[in-house]
């Protein structure tokens, strides 16, 4: 590995707010949120040159493992990295070309819950299990997760059989798709599912308040599985790296990515993959009608907004937590901003894009993927010739009540999703306050 050698000091992980001492990777993962309320980022980014030795045939888990190695060097988790990658990247993320040869779809929905969050959730579960086995973490803990629809299912699936771990999932009542809601309540083991009478931002705030309450955090050994966790952010670089390499193998301009964006975890991982040296062109933040990133990129306005409910519900975030990471990365890499683009896609455009994808290209997109597809098709119409990958974040069968009437046909359900939907499902109501969450933590 050029750039970092085995005897280099380990990377220290720093809070975006800079009021906490830097810490080791495993401690940052165990903490979730930094003590000063910030999010952890690597204090220095390794320069990853080893990709020149990899090629388009290297498997996704091998690319990810090579890419992540410098981030893990010297940490107790390093010895478990290969196994964590094998677990997290059990399914490939295919890069499917369109007929024009310049547009691709990066399909991230082949995991057990049919959304990209399976990659990060399984990587996190593998690392937490390793820390527990090595006695770096307590023998029993509570994973607390707020979900706008897909995170909760991925985390429930990844932690369902984790020893000594109970998992509590909060989702906004009535604001997820019927199949998402079913999935969220379908887990056995020590997984419990709660419908909060509020929005995703309420769920996220309740989780943050629980972590900020030292007594609660310590007595229940709370662990975060939200996209503030480094163990979800870092592995999401893997599929961008593998796709960029597969594309680079053919020569030509580097691949740009249009990423459906809500809390910004997935798109920020793409930005970090670019910063460590992967052959990535532009990173486009494709949002829905919640405009936080767009407003920040266009007007330097990062103030939180009330959440707007849209067809792309997993992206209904008014105050994206990873904006804090993005701002730090942009401030410390002066040339980065020129390679970032953003757009906001309303429900009408989402519907029109789903119809167009099916009629003109024979592709079926979920409403989130449609935001990215809209951005790329719009650029093509303006004569943009760059190679673009539309990042397909969920399988359209999870959103069949939206997609099927638009394309006027049934969307086949992937077998693993069908199996999950055949299980019984149960979730309980919860008021949108920390007191209600505290009661749930203490009751079970
Ligand atoms: C979570 C999710 C997103 C948004 O990802 P972020 O990392 O929160 O930006 C987009 N699409 C789907 C299908 C999702 O589940």
C-alpha cells in the first residue's frame, strides 16, 4: 500500500465540532456520536493508490477490504476486517449499463432487505460483534435506531441474531410504505419496533436525546446504528470504489455518481471515496423536495427545515445529520466544492421519471432512485456527455403502491423480500418524546 505503511501510526478519529480529543476507530464506533455532539471523521485521509493494482475483475469485498485497510490499521478491529467485509458484501453491487454506453445504474438493492443500507448495517453488526468477542465492548447492549423507512429493516435484519444485543427501532407512524412498515415489525429475536407519532426528525431527535442522557446511555449500553456511525459510513465507500474501478478499466473519463440523498450518509461516503483517490468524477446529491443540501450548496444556508413528506420517504429529512461532515470535508479540501452538484426533485418529477424510465428505457425505479435518474436524464437533455452512474438505492418492489400504478404492471418481488413479507409483523405506538422512549428502554 503506497501512502500508508503498516508501521504508520493509526488514524485518529476527530469530532466535526473539534471539542473532543481524537480517538481510536473502535472507540469512535462504540461512541456513535462524539461527546461534544459532533460526528466522527478520520483526522487525516489516507491516500489510496493501491487501486492501480486492482482491476475490474476484483470482487466487491476484496476492493472494499483493500480500501478500508488504512482506516483500520493499528486498531483492534483490523484483524476482523476481512471477515466483516465478507459478511457485509455478500451480495455484489452490479453496474448495469444503459444502451447509450454512458449511463449506468449502480444497483445497491440485492441484500436481504432490498435497500443499500444492508451493506452498512451488516458491517456495523460484524464490527460490534468483534468488539464484544474481544471484550472491548460490554457483553450486553442496546442498539437504538431511528428510521425513515429502510435503515430500521437493514439494522433489524443485521442484528436479529446478534448475541447479547437488543435492538429498538423507531419509525414515523404512517410515513413509511406499507411493505417497509411490515418489514420493520417482522423481526424476531430481541428486536422491537415502535411507530412514533411524529416525523423522522422527531425519531432522530429522540435518539440523540437518549444518547445525550449519560445515565440512559451508560445503564443500557446504548449503541447507535444511524448513519452518524462510522461503521456505516466507511463501508459505503466500497461499492463506489468497485464501480469506479470497473468503469476505469474501460478507459475514458472517470465515472460520476448521482446519489439519492436524505441524511447524506451514502453521498458523503462517495465524497470520501473520491478524496482518498478513487477515480470518481462528480458527486451529485439528488434530493427530493427537502432541499437542505441544495440550499447549502447554492446559498451557503445550512439551517434545518421542517420535514416535507414525499414519495421518496426514506429521504424525508429536513435536518440531515451528515451535512456536518460534508461541511468539514469541503472546508478542508478547497477544490472539492467544484466537483459537487445538487438538485431537488419534487413528487411530480419523481412520478414522471418513473413513467419515463419504464417507457423509454425498460427500467423500473423506486421513487428514491428516480430522483437521481431525473437529475441524470435532465443533464443528458442539456447535452451532458459525461459517464454517469444512477445510484439505485432500493428495489422498486418495496414501493409498489407508488410504482405499480405508474407503470401499470406488477413489480416482481425478490425472493428474500417476499420471505420477510410472509412473516407476521408487529409494532407498538410511541409518543414523540424522550420520556416515552425511556419508558420503552426500561420496560423490556
Ligand atoms: C436511506 C435511503 C436514502 C438516503 O440515504 P442517506 O444516506 O440517508 O442520504 C435513499 N434511498 C433509499 C432507498 C434509502 O433507504
